[in-house]
């Protein structure tokens, strides 16, 4: 973090200092919420959770070198005490990004946020020091913690912004005001909480509403292929740049295709030139993510050739997102088990089929959470799609939602052994261990709460006669 004294921080967050002998002492290390991450010079943020109270670790973090605790009550060690720790953390983040002067890129969408953020970061890092959201820490705690990792050298700050309701993104933009706002898509993720796609669009569009006007450098990057996103152009005073496969897109892809291994390739067109891209990632859905990243990079002055080279060399920075590993016996495991919604589930199935040309394909799928009244129809649709795409075998894992997946497959014509419903992850592992053959391709995907990443890990251990190499 940019160095600030404890007195300055107390003023920024509206707090009172307690047991601090020298308020001029500076925080020169990271701002952390996990006591195990406390190091000399750090500031520990004490949250009260359902099972753990961060205040109970105050002595421990100070012994580890933390200069103070940001707390909601005195803790007997140097502390800045505030009424609301979360809002104080946000206020501190806003002060730091304001002082920093870096270009802040905010992005949101129903699917693909984390993969796109990883691409943007890898492209921009070639131009200047870049800080970006680790994993998917995109909420009111993770976002300011990420912003606070920026230093004087940081030139680009790429922040993923998630939402579970109207007003969430507006709040995040108040903490870290973006100059560039990117909206990927409006899908069905969390539709049960929002109540409908129109409400999701309303929430996601809060990002472009928060941008400065065009004359002050504000730029809204919108997906030209998603009507609900494209319509957000009327909600911003920023300059609007469209990306997508549409002929009207400013940054677009032509001649989109998949390689024999299922990796997307295309001709990238930008207002300043064109260049060819062949990605290391898997699945055609990454084309849209790559175009979004290209739009950001072009806006920040990179050439089409520079962008294409960076996109062609970029990999996945976050775990369990189309993580492709080949066992020594030739079985390929695709671990996409970090999360799932209808759009990402369908994209993963298409990627599986593209990767499995001439090979047996297995889709090990589980519940998609937070779909509300749409849950039955969406699970049924995924089961039907697996049959239409000629996936060799669908393994539906879990309770009622899994039964809907299998029912969809059955109603689409999967009457033999093409689909099966198993009770839990262990049952899926047992089935696959007994039936997998060299050359098979296995996709594992469900919402994070299902924990299907354990299936992928178990299958990799099963096939490990030697060292397993990830691609």
C-alpha cells in the first residue's frame, strides 16, 4: 500500500486511535484480514464473522509485525477504532486510489468476469505495472483489499465487480471510481436473487452510470452482441466503445474458429489495425472475453499486434476455470468446477465437445445455484444440450437439481447408458475410475457450493503413474 501514517489513516476512516504511542508510524506493508498474512508494517482489519472474530487475533498480528489493528472496539494493542470496519476499509481504499492516480478499470457481467479480468491483467502488464483482483474477490471486502495492494509504481488497476442486488455495483464504484467500465454480458447468474434479467441489467449498468463523462476520459466498453448490454449506452455520459463479433463493433473478431485441441483462433480488428490471435485457453466463449480485454488495451494505447501477441500467450491465472490437465494414460481432465450458471455451463459443454473430437467425452455436472424459479428449466436445458452436442456420457451429481439434468437428457433422447444420476462426488469418482479409458476427455463443472473440484483432483491422483503435467 502507499505509505500512510496511523494518524492519517485515522483521519481518513473517521476513527479514534487507541494504545498507539506514536501516531506518525506508517503502514508500509499490506492491509490484511487474515491474521496469518500479517507481516512487519502491515495493518490488520478485524472483521467479526459468523464463526471467527478477528479481534481475537489482535495480539497475534502485532507480534507478527502489524503496526495496528483496524477494529470496532479497543483490543489492548495499537488500534484505530471505527463504528463500521467494512466502510472504514472502503474509505481507506478510496483515499489510496485517489492519491495513486492510476487508471482504474472496472468490469462486471454475469459470466466470464474472472477469466476476462485475468486476460486484461496479462495484456496490460506488458505496458506498465498492473494490479488486479486475485481470484474472484469482487465484493465489498475483496475489492478494497485489492485496491490497497497498489503502490506508487502501479499504473493500471483492474477490478472485478460482482453484484447480488441493485446498488451493489454502485457502492463498489464509490469505493474505487473507475475511468474505464466494461460490461461483458447479462445472463442468468443469481437470477433467483435479482428476480429477472432486466433487474440484472439494471444492476450491471450501474458501472457505466458511475463513469466520468467522455470529456474527462470516461469510457464505457460494451458487448455489441448482447442487446441488454448494448442498451446501456444510453445510461452513460462516457465515450462508448463496442466489442464483439458484430460488424458494428469497434473491436471485433472475424474468422472465428477452434483448433483441433479446442482453442479459439480469430482475426482481431481494432480501430488502429488488425492481427491474428490463437489462444492458449479452451472454448469459443473465450473469444468474447479476449475482445473485451482487447478493447481495454486499445483504449490504453496498445497496438493490435501488441494485443494479439499478449492474448495468444495469456493463460489462466485462477484455479478451476477450464483447467486442463492430461494424465499419463492420455485421459484429459477439464476442471471447471469453481462455479456455474446456465451460460457458462453451456459454453463449457461446447468446449468439451470441441476438445473431444474423435474421443469419448464425459460431462460430470452438478447443481447451478441461485436460479430461483428458473432452476428446473435451466437444469433441464443443460441436460438436453448435452444430448444435442453428442456428449458421450452425462454424469449428473447430487440431489434434485442433478435429477433435473438427467431428466432433460432423457427427454431429449438419452434412454440408454448415455446419462446417469449419482448421489454424490464419491459415487461419481467410483464410476469414472471403473469406466474411463485412455484418450477420454472429462469435464467437471458445478456451482462452487457443490465442491466438484474434488472429483477432478481424485481422477488426477488415480491416473498418476508418474508426474501429472498441466497444460
